[in-house]
């Protein structure tokens, strides 16, 4: 049974509007009510190479302050982040050796009011750990972003927003589709984004029409 004080705080979080971190993609920002919520956790669900990392970097590039990043597996590539607009001089990278140390460092970054955003792709986070991050983000006013794999998409969460990013078929520029799996205050429409190959720049974005969503399962089935 949850501590009554934590339950009271959680209910307060559910009812409070959040300031937003704009992504710089007008159509997507409009669908999300201005962007990603500050003072809250946003989960970005994606498989490697399917656009989740790209979307997280676009968010970090728009932050107006210092950024925390947990690099638990040594995979962070600074030149790639810089190419997408992230200011490396404002980036605090914490390298850790194991899951326990990563959790310890992540919670402390999330509590740090001198940071505007924190990002990690640490796998297998439990509900209680995400709850602690949500409460930390509320105190620090940060936008805390968690990159998660598709297997974690169906799990319950204390985060304010859960997005899924997937690649869409394309013979030209890269196409990404951003779908909202969970949101407070209503469900935004999916947005398809056209991305320049090589540079990662946005060439265009549009809301996916209802008829396109209805037709995709039939096409996938061979209709």
C-alpha cells in the first residue's frame, strides 16, 4: 500500500497543468499542447534506429539551461548530439558502471533545480522508480526524459506523457511517426515527420489523417 503522503502528492500532480518544453516542430508541439511537460517525466518508446533518440535530442536542443545525461552503457555519441543542435557546453554527462549507480545518479540529477532537463535510456525501470523520478521532476521543475524499448510500452507509469516513435516506409527522406500512448488531459493525434537524411533536420511534419490510420492495418494484412 502506498504511503498516504505520496498518494496525495501524486493526485496533486495529476491535476496541475505543466509548463512545456517546445520541440521546435510546430505541428507536434501543437498536438502536445506546447511540447513536452516540464516538472514531469516523459517516456519516449522506440526501438534503436527508429527515431526515439532523434526526438530526445531535438528536445534537448531546445532547452534553455543545463542538461543532465546518464550514460550507463558508453553509447552516447557527442558529435551526433551536436549535429542535432545540442549545445555540448551545457551538457553534464554522468558515466556509471552498473544499474544501481545509474539509478542513484539519475534521481539526483532529476532533483537538481539547476538543470532544465535530464535524459537517460536506462532499461527495466520499475514503477516505484519512475514515481520517485516524477516527484523529483515536480520539485526541480525539470523535463525528465526516459528512452524506453517497445517491450515497456504497455507497462503502467507515473509519467505525464508517453510517446512512441516509429519509422514509416519511405523511398526518399526518412519518415518518423510520433504517436501518443499516454497523456494527461486528452490524447493528441499522431504526427508524421519528414527528416533530412544525414543532417537530421526536419523537412516537414503533418498530423496523420484518420483515413490513413484506418487503412494501415488493411495494407499490412495484404488488402
